[in-house]
């Protein structure tokens, strides 16, 4: 619409010039098809557009004939420019086909879909019918443009694209397929087997109950330091498993080992003394 | 001495005329052929001077100033208003012009229907020129100018390098077909009713049809032809191809397209020059940043399956302020994480609230190797944005795997109960009593 408004000054310019007007006399098109029995022939209306587009199959032939005459006196004229314009509105693809006109103004054009001309624009299966119009230009007459009909033709090969063309548009997204997460057995199974590992304790506790051992020297000052230090050593190993690094373990463990060794020597000496006779 | 003085003077004048300028420099060399008069292009050249460009004029056969010396371009931009010149001085050759473009110097080429060295260079840019001697003519719309002077509406621009709301432009020259090179794009298309022909009377109609049938490429006609085309080189230099020099002339700039409506030639010429001289549609990458999520330091390497944040800052050149300003208007920027082939390609959206910043978070693939963050943005009319940052991706270290697994519970329980059992045994043995000893002793004493 804005295009129309912008070109309004050009139309005003056109009206200023007075020259003879061209028109078409008896424009007709004929479609011959190998399947149909007789060719379909129809006149082309310059005033109103046909309701349905002209459909051409892959082997059909469209023959267009008309005569270019001056509107006033009907004299045949050979204009400088007689072009058939095929225009695809959706993609903007256009094809211009010049038509040979005799000096008397008679013109014939044949479009054979079996051997299409190079001027036909590429079409895709989803593209709308091509708008076909006739452009008449002359040095001695006013130019004229006629919308003839809409033409539906079979789809063409797709236009060959430059190999780099795809990188000038949005490229498809790529998502990396990751390895599936490591599968673990279900937790109840692990819990059951952990409980199974604890069953020997049940047996041990049962057997201890029958023996009923006594620990009279548990809090003796010669035994207790060693047992607590031994417990601390075990706790250090547990702490190492959870959190510590080797350097720290060796440091703490070194200190603890010296203390445990002295306490242990004392404890073992004491039990030895007990066994040999002091109790 | 003289050169230093002139340098100081030019610097001073540049400081005073600090209006719209190009992002690559202000010195323009205009190669004007002797048949063209500089005064006939005063509207165009004065417009350039007002924007702040320094124009230097020479004829094609002049030896100095040379456009390129020792492989260093002498000027930032070159305007070749020599459409019919067949012989140039030694420094202007097709090779030197291409070298200029590859060194980020912009060139404005002008063609005519005559065959010249410049028109032989045009096919290198994927332009297909009509046969020599066939200028563009159009009988539409009906007007009182000759058919070779054509008003072209500006409303059919698909790539808005120049505005599409200007008045129609007067044009006289040739049209050309564009090959399918994606670096080339049309700036102004020919009107659908125009065609290239050398006849001046209606009796030339047969020649037109013969020409179309004889040459394998058909007729140079219709709106698939262009009259102004732009070429963006990969290194950044821009080449603008115009089919006729009179588009820039004063006569067309002052001519009316309708009663009281001036043509859009003056503004179109300035907008074309501002695109060609990298004032408009010029982008660059300011900075790149990548780090792990919740981390601020840039790491030397990443581990597989990391979550990584990639941020880039992009600026666009603003000709009015002569500065690079952050630009958040790119909606289709993409990031590729590539090792030989892209493993991840994701959109890089602008961050709302932070001008010029584009950021995305993604997961590093679980392959190790040397990857690159690649941003490669190419669109017709815009400068190309390339950035590539190499980063190694290593597999996890021995202590970066999950520490405790639920499948290992039985083993944990077993090991801990062994330790506990040992300690209990030690306690019992040390602290315990040997009853059999008592019994024996008791038995012995009795």
C-alpha cells in the first residue's frame, strides 16, 4: 500500500504526457495437453481477473496469441518492448520472457512445459500461482501493463545455493547426547545387604552372652590410656576415609602412633605382670 | 617538515569537524576521470565533507597520490568515479584494488555500459554485467525524460542498508545480475519493467528478442537485476558497486520526481556512502568471558560435564557520536562449542538490562579434548563477527568422581564393623580377666 502511495508522484508524472495508448486485440490462450482430447481455448480478459488460475501439467503447452493495436484507430503496432512477466509474490522470484511481435502487431508465444524456457522462475510445491502480466513499452506510445492471468505450473528443481549460504542464516541447534548417568542398584537392595553384613554381630553378641566375660580392669589407669588411644587411632582412620588428606593423616597418625606405642608397652607389661603372678 | 605541519593542521581540522565519521578512518581518495567535472558532484562531495571526511582528488592516470604503497593502503576509502576510463596509472590495477579490500579499505566502484578494467573486475565479485553498449532503459512510468533516465522506487529493499522511505531515485546506467555468492547482496533493485538494450526506436524490438535468445543468459531485465549492490569481504572491507555515476550527480539530486517532490538521490548517495565507508551496520566484539557457573575466575581448562557460562560484549559503531556503543539488537547470535565439528550449538541471547552483553549457560560435552568457543555471525549487510577462544577440556581427576555410592554400603558396613570388632577384642583382652586361671589356681591351692 505504501508502495502505491510512494509511486503516486510517478503516476502524476505519467498523466502529464500525452501519447497514443496501446491495447491488445483478441488476446487468447490455448492449452494443449497430451491427455485431453481437444485443446482448451479461452479469451483473456483485460478488465477483470479470472477467478481460477490456469493450470499447466508437466507435458502441457500454453499458446498465447494477441495483437498489439493503438486504442484509437486499431492500427497494428510493433512496440519496442513486449515482455511477459512471471512473478512469484511469495519469494519475489521473477522471470521476464520477451515475445516476438510482427510489424503488424501480431504476437504468438508458446510455453511448453516439457521444455520450459530459462526465463521461468523457480517454483516450489507450496508456492502460489505465478502472476502473469504483459508489459508493452514503446518509444512512440504510452507504456501499458496488463495483468493477464495466474498460472499454476509444476514445481521446479530447487535453486542451487552457494555452499556458504547456510552460514548466513540461523543454523540448526545441536545438543550433545550425554552418556547416561551411572546406574546404581536400588537403595533398598544395598540396605538389605548392609544388614546382612551385620548378622555375624548377632552371632557374636549371642555367644558373648553365654560366656559372660567380665572386664574388671577396664578403667585401670594402666589399661585405659591404651584402649582410648587405640580407639582414637580407629577414629583417625575413619576421619581419613571421610575427609582428611594423606599428609594430615600421617601427621596426626605419627603423633598418635608414638603415644599409642608407649601406652601399649605399658599396658602389655601390666597384663604380663598380672599373668605371671601378682594377682 | 611540511608533512608534519599538514598533519597537525589536518588533526586540528578533524577535531573541529567531529561529526559523523567512519569507524575505519576519514581519508578518502576520489579518482575522478577527466571527462567528469568535480563541480557536477558538489552535492555528494559537500555532503561527505560535512560529515567529516577528507577528500583528495586525482585523475586515473596521475601517479600520486598512490592508493597503495608497499602493500600499505594510503587512504581509508577510495571512490572510483572512472566509469569509462580504460587506462590507469600503475598503482590502480585489479590486483591492487582487491588487496585494498583485503586490508580493510573500502571502495566504491562505478560502472558504465563501456567495457573497462573495472567492468572486467566485476565478475570477481559475482556480478554478471550485460553486454557492452546496453544501458538500462525503461518505458515505465510514462515521463518526459529519455528512457535511459529511470526513476527507481526505494521501497523494495530487502536488506535495509539504505532507507526504504525515500523518494524515488533518478538513475542512468547499467543493471547487473547477481551471482549466488552470499557475500554479495542487492542494495537497490532495478524496476520490473526495465531492461538492458541498445536500441533507440521501436524497430529495435526484434534485436531485443534476438539478443535474449542468442545469449545463453537471457535478457538483463526485471527486478532480479540490481543497480546498486554491496559486497562485504571477510576481512571487513566493503565494496559498493553502482551501475552509473550520474546517481551521485547534482543534476539528478536536484531533479524533481513529481511536482514539488525532490528526488531521493542526495540522501541515497549519502546513505550508500555511509554503508560503504563502514559507518553503519558495523559491529565488533569488545570482550569475551567464560567461566564455570558460580565461579568468577577464568579457568585454564574445564572438566567434562561442567556447567559453563559464556559471555560476550558486542558494540556497534554510531556514526553520530563517532564511538562504538554497546548493541543488544542481535537476536540470532549463536555460539558453537567445537572440536573439529560443533558438539554444541546454542543461541546466545542478549542479557536484558545489560546493553551489549550476550550470555548463555550450557553443559560441556562428556568428551575430553581441545575445544573452541566459536561465535561466527555473518548476515548480509553487516560486518562479520568472528571470535574463537580455545579451551582444553579434561576428564575428571580421581577425586572429582562421586565420593560415596549407595551400592557400596555393604562394604562400608563391613569395613567399619571389622575395625570396631578389633577394638572390642583388644579391650576385652586387655581389660578382661581369665577366670580359668582363678579356677586353676583355686584348684591348685586346695
